[in-house]
């Protein structure tokens, strides 16, 4: 079911999967390159979904079978003034920030090339699934740049530092299997099974307590940015938020009554 109609993206409630919303990058004719319009539409969609009380998991994927997203639309950038470039880049930054700060888990279902800003979108997600034939890379050093919407920082937090630096310094592409071996990709599926398998994963997550999901994302994301002692304080704060909730009691009642819990997000 369509949540809202956009020009460059599709936002739909996943049929048969309660609480899951599918966000599809929809510029297959441009290999789903991100232009200004797409960035602004993504920002708007994430902002609206953030306040939608029915949402528990977002899945981000793309149209077509060749490309997830190849980064910025360089055709649009051709002839841009420095001021326009900066305004556009501010919007691109907001896209990945919106994913990182989204209150609930976000999964990237990568069904083709994820390069430059496209990989940075995927890195901003909490979990990444991919098809066997994807190519992953941050080639900015080949263009006289470095990643500018989180790539260098996120990659070096997900991968061992030596592997992250190798990808960044060489600008080379890696396969989905290499990504899985390195810890960049959680699961690799056959192309025809990517969305179905990703939805099974998303549903497993969405069935859990919404307060727990929000608390876990915040505790992990903020905790890994600081020292262990501070991280443990953040965890304990989130723990007591959940421990004092109605949903914690509902979880216990449901377990003892051998039924599915009915979460209220409070």
C-alpha cells in the first residue's frame, strides 16, 4: 500500500508485514543516482515516517536489478555553482543523518551497485543484506575527493581499520561475498529472494517491543561513540526506561500466558 507518492522514490507499507515500510529509490534510468530532488524527497519521507506510530522497521532498496545507488547524479552537478553544490551536499548529509537518527531499525536491501554516496546510504543503515552480484565501493579518492556523507567514519566503525583504509585508499570495489566475510554485509541472498528474505528478517525485528528497539538503537549507536563506562551508563538509562514500561509487563504476561504480546509502545 502506497504511503505517499513521490517523483524519485516509492514509499509503501509492506503487504503482509505489519510495521514494515519499504522505501524504494526509483530512478533506474540513472542507476538510482541521487539528485537534489531525491535527497529532498527522502528527507521528507523519513521525517514523516519518524512520527508514524505504526512503523517499526524501514527497508531501503531500489528499482531495477543493476544498481542500488551509484552516488550523486554527476550529470546534475555538471555546471553547478559552488554555492549550489554546497546546498545540494547539505541535503545529501541530511539524508544519511536521517537514516542514522531514525528511531527504529533500518535495513538496506542492496540489489545492485552501491558506490560512493550509495554505499554511504547503506552504511548509515543498521543492517545490510545484498544479492550475490552487487559491487560495493567508495571510489572518491579516484575523483580527487573523499566520502562526504559519512563513508570514512562509518566504514571504519564497521570494518577492521586496515580493511576500511584499504577500501578508502584504493577506491576498489568488493563483492557481496567479500563484504559478508569482512562484516560489512549481514546476509547475501539470491537476487530473486532478496526482498522476501529481507522482509523475514525485518518482521522478526518488528515483532519485538518497540520501546526495546528504540532503546537498543540509541544505546548501541551512542555507546559505540564513547568509552565503555559512558556506554554502560547509556545502556542502564535505556534499560530502566524499558523496565518501567507497560510493555515490559505485557511481555511477561504474554510469555506466561503462552501468547503473542500486544505492544503499546509505552
